[in-house]
């Protein structure tokens, strides 16, 4: 193994240093506190990752939160690099396992797991930590103690360090042990694990590499699973969004059906109101014609009053009063007629008595011929005058009766016609009011119909904006994402299972190797 470069960042006195090593002999030269020991301590930390004492405080630069060491070395023609990071947290310094990585060339072969890194480094370098610290390098303070010792004591210390002082004593007592060892060794070599220890070491190394490979594969699968899970969440959210739009679209369709029903109801109501308006217009036209007819009849009846010399603008009350006056006049004439008839009868009786007897009809005294003649003549004249007066009375009575009949008939007809006119006007007012109401309702229905049509058009436009194919496409993308997620998750579970099997195999091989080495 040959160290190629070491990079130190915030390590003791080194803020940011890169030290390159040449093939062959290398010598670190510098004054006190210039960081020579820091480089050796950093090499020890990079290879083994364990502190020399209870803490890493001796290694992390004072006031720094993070320190980094990156060591590149060559082994069997291959280049390796180990990265380790120290992190200060709550006055405690420890390794940041997330930054722990071991590379073979550009390929990451192990990370994050301290035990896995240690196994890989031991497999690659073949260096034991304790041997390295006691023999391969000696810390500055110990070397100074060694140099300051007397030569004899220094030789003894070196002999103790390298085990030479005990060599003779050990050699004298080792022969029985060697014989025992040879026998035991011959016996142990018959053990297949001992005979195949190199093969077991190769299997162990291969298993360790395979374990690291599976860890890298798991890392890639976890990354892919995270990406697939994110993609699945995005596609699922899109499907959920489109499903919400689809449900809203279905609600809009139900609203469209209700609005369509409302439109039909409004159209029916409008048609009914239009028909009602038409019928009421026809009714009003008929009532207006009837009213005109009644007014014409009233005018015709009033013109009949002219025949009897009355004004046409008299009221019914005036006509009734006039009719009653005519009745009174007729009654008076009738009484006068009766009196005239009585007088005529009386005159006739007197003439009959005068003609039969020559007696005065009043005093019954005998009358002379001349007196009788004169009296008879006077009675005849009186009777004639009475008859003439009776004729006049009868004529007047007839005329008054005719006038009364006309006035009475006209009054009755006008009263009936006025009643009909009043009724027709009342019906016209009622029909006009109902027509106005129907017209207002019709106008409101027309406005409502316009509003409903606009609402229906808006709903249909909103419904048409939803594309069902987008939901189908989103569902297909979600299904593809779910299938990819499931596939990666299954592969991840498979690799984790394989990793567990490899870990068990490594433990078994390690146990067999340790047993064989022991």
C-alpha cells in the first residue's frame, strides 16, 4: 500500500491543505506546530476512523464546526479514496456518517456504514489498527522519549517494542510448544476451512464487495423509488383534480337538466300567458263592441224622446218623474172625462125628461113651449159641448197615454241599457286589470326566460370545457406511475432481502475465518 495524497480541512493547524506523497521515502519537515503530527493523525483517522482517546477533540480545529479528511492510496495497482468528516454538535464531536464514503477509482463501493467501511479497508490494505499504531508509526512524544534514553535502555525498549528481548527466552521455551503446534497444525490443516482459508478470504472479500454493491444498488433504488413516489403523487393529484372537475361537471349537467326543465316551465307559462292575453284581448274587443252597441241603443232610445218633444239628455230619474207626471195628468183627464160623461148623461136624461114631460127638470114645474124649446136647445148645446170636450179629453188622454207609454218604455230600456253599459264597463275594467296583470307576468316571464336561456348557455359552455380524455390520460399516467413505483419497490425489497442474505453470509464467513485464523 502506498499513500498518494491526503487532504485536510479544519484539521488541527491545517485550514485547507493537500499533501502529496512520492513513491519511495518521504520526509515531513517543519517547525514546531506546523502540522507534521496532524498529517499522521489524519492518516490514522482516515484509515481507522476511531479516536486515539475518548474524543475527536484533538483532531478538529478549534472554533470549527466541520472537519474533513480525504486519503488517496494505491494498492495492487488500484487507486482508492476514503472520505471522513467530523461534525461538532452540542459540544460533542463525532463522525458524520452520511459523508463517510469509500471509492475504488470513480466507483463508490461503500458508504455510511462504519463496520462495512472497516471491513472493506481491512480487506484492501490488510493493515491491523493496533499493529499500525505500535509499529508502523510512532507518535512524536514517544519518539522523543526513545531518543533521550541511554543506548542500553533504548535497545531494551526497542527489543521490547519489536519483541527481540524475549526472543532467546522465548526460543528456549518454544520448542515444546512448536512440537505441540506442529501436531495441532497438522490436525487443524485437515479442517477444510483452514485448508481453504485463502478461498474463504476471497469469498469474504467478494461478499463484502457484493454487500457494498447492494448498498449502492439500494441507494440508487431508494432514489428511483423517491422519484417514482413523487411522480405517483403528482399524477394522483392530477387525477384527483380531474375527478373533482368531473364531479363538478356532473353537477353542472344535473343543474343543466333542472335549468332545461325550468326553461320548459317558463316557456309553457309564457305560452299560457300569451294565450290568456289573446283571449282577454278578444274578450275586451267583444265587450267594447257590446258597449258600443249598448250606447247606440241608448242613443236610439233617447232619440225616441224627441218624438214626444222631450230632450234626449234627461236622466232616468227625470224621465221617471216625467212619467209619473203624465200618469197624474192622465188620471186627472180621466176624472174630468168621468165628470163630462156624468154631465152628458145628466143632460141626456134631462132632455129625455123634458121631451117626455113638459116639466122643468129642476123644479118640475110645467114649461111653456118656447121655454121648453129654448131649454132643450140649451141642453143639446151643453151636451154637444160636453161631448166635444169629452172628445178632446179622450184625445188628450190618448196622447198622454202614448207619450207615457213611450217615456215608460224608453225609461225602462234606457235603464236596462245603462245597467248593461255599466256592467260592460265593469267587465272591461276587470278584463283590463287582468290583461295588465297577465301582460306584466308575461313580460316578467320573458325576462325570466332570457335569464334562464343565458344561464343554460353558460352551463353548457362550462360543461363543454371539460375534456374527459384528459381524465383518461391522467388515469393512464397514474397507472403507469403506480406500476413503476410498485416495480421499483419490489426490486428494492428484493435487494434488501439479498443484502440481508449477504450480511448473514458475511457474518458466517467472518466467523469461519476468525475460527480458522485462531
